C-alpha cells in the first residue's frame, strides 16, 4: 500500500515540476515580449509624437463632429 502511494506521489510531483517549468518558460517569453513592446512604444512615440490636446481641439473645436471650417466629418469637398 505504501508503495502505491509513494508512486502516486512521485508521479504527482513530476507533473507539478513539469507545470512549474512550463510556467517559468512562459514567464521568460512574456518578459521578452514586454521588452519588445516597450521598445516599439518608444520608437513609435519618437516617430509620431503626441500632438497634445490643442491639436485635437483644432480638429474638432466643440467636440460635435465638426472640423474647423464647420463641415461634418462625412462631408466631402465638391470636385469639379
């Protein structure tokens, strides 16, 4: 009886160790990915700086879907 319990415990411990190893591996992958995303964020923010709230206000002064010349966003200029 003690032999079967010992074997079951050993198998359970082996399964838990494998799960922990998989978790450690996944944490390393995620850490690498986070580092890549931080670099990407830095590169994009340098390439395309935040225009700030003033630029947004110029695009949509009242927040009502109007541009500076009072056309709605869906209107197009007549071409001729």
